[in-house]
């Protein structure tokens, strides 16, 4: 899994029949080299949906994945039936039936000699869905023993929520920005692509005028399910340019918090607890901000999950569901017309 934060590649091993989780194995994050990250971000900022012009970058991405997947398998002495491969999201515009994840699935299968289930968002979008989020079905599996209603909040490049009702029905969608706005703001000023431990935001003052204005964005009145492109709120970085690094970080962090709270307010009832996963749970300023509005908040790691590996585990889970012909997205999670199987199979070709 590589998310919209463009921070690195997440690898995880999972044993599953696509319904139950039999075992969760090792996981690892491979941080992107700055040069590689720059190439990916430049491609995102191009804002061109074309898939075909990117054959070379798609091969490069497959080469990168293959190298690290082979090392991961070797180092952990794993036997692997299939790879669930997300690819690098560079364009997400489901209203125009477009979502583009770069990464040559066939090349990855050939290089590793392992079956690949890839292009996991395409069937959903073709069937009228948002193509995102796909993680709710995996959150449901993780929540098997938890008291309902409960909710998971993934704070990646964008933030998305999964609400699991007492009868196990799901409601899901993106809530607004996650780390990406904060990352890009701090990178502009310092060259470092994250506000490590939320330190800059903690030293700044929130600009209430900007915050009130941004929260009027029509996205926040749309009902679930809904999804976002990484750059949806990017223009706010330019508005922030009159602020100091610290005040901008504080304002963007609070914007992220308030957007999440608006999402929570849209749920049919408040969950017993909010389980936080993704990189955002390492940012204490963001977490403390959320806690001001929602008290019963835990990090997924606090209750026995590997909060940084959940989305990579999901890719394996989706692959298993593909082989079992089980749907992975639903009208209430992505707005898809009918429950839909995620992914396409790529078999290794031995030449
Ligand atoms: N110690 C930390 N302090 C602040 N932010 C952090 C920290 N560790 C990780 N992050 C944030 O988490 C992001 C990565 O989160 P991740 O869940 O991998 O997102 P994605 O799925 O979009 O790749 C980083 O870009 C960074 O913003
Ligand atoms: Mg990541």
C-alpha cells in the first residue's frame, strides 16, 4: 500500500479467507527516498488523468514494489499466495468515472512470480461508486469482537471514517483532509514533509477567520458516502501564505480536526469509541485537538492492532475476497450501485 501522503510503502502479511482473519504477520514501512517522493508528487500536481502516458513511471513503481516485496518475503521467510497491490493514486475524480493508481500490475506479477490482485478501485467506480474508501469491510473484520456501534478513523493523506452500527451495517466516507495539507505546508517552509509530533502546530495560534471560512466548503454538507482527491483543499495553502509556519500549521491542523468532527456529527449516532489508525495518530497536536470534541478516542495500536499496517493488510484482505468472489464495496460505503468485487487478477507470465 502506498497512500496519498506519499511517505512510503507499507508492507504487511495476512492470513485470511477473505472473511476471517486467521493471522496477522509482520509488517514494515519503507520510507520513500526524497527523489522518488518528488517524482510521485510532481505527477500528482500535474493534474492530468491520462493513464497511458505513464507507462514508464508505472514500471518504475512496479520495480520499486517488487524489490521491497521480495526482500520482505525473504527476510520474514514467508510463503505468499497473492499480492494485493494498490499502486500510487495520482488522480481521483469519481464523478467523471476516473480514479488513477499508477503501477504496472502485470510487470509486478512477472517480477515477483506471484499472482497480483490490483486496480482495486476500478470496478467500484465503473459501477457508479466513489472508488473509496475500500477499508470499511476490513474494519468490520477487525471489529468482530468490539462493542458496537463503533467507528474507525483513518488519518492518511486524507481522512476517512467507517461507522459500524449495532447490526453491523456500515456507513463510510472521507471526512476531509488528513496529513497531506499539514505535510505540504511544513515542507514548503522547512523542506521536511511532516510536522513531526505536531510541534509547529502546538506553537502556533489558530486563525479563526480562515478556519470559519474553510469550514463553509460545500464538501462538508455532502452526506456519506463521499470521497476526496488529495488536492481538493490545496488552495488553502496559498491563503495561508500570510501566516507564520507555526500559525499555518496550527490552523491547518485545527481545520483537519474540525472537518473530522463534522463527519462524526453526520453519523446516525455517536460511536462507543473512535479507533484511530494511519500516520495521523502519531501527531499529538492533532490527537489532542480531536480529544477536545470526542473523549473516547483510542489509537488502533492501543487495542491490539498494528495501526500503521491496517491499509496494507487490507490489500491482502481484498485479494482474498477477490478469490472468494466476495464483494468489498457496498452502496453505503462508496455509493456503488450494488455490492462489488474489488480488483483484477494478473498472473505471472514466465517468458
Ligand atoms: N511522528 C509523526 N508526527 C507527525 N506526523 C506523523 C508522524 N508520523 C507519521 N506522521 C504523518 O503520517 C503520514 C503518513 O500516514 P499514512 O497513514 O501512511 O498516510 P497514507 O496512507 O496517505 O500514506 C505522514 O505523511 C505524516 O504526515
Ligand atoms: Mg503512507
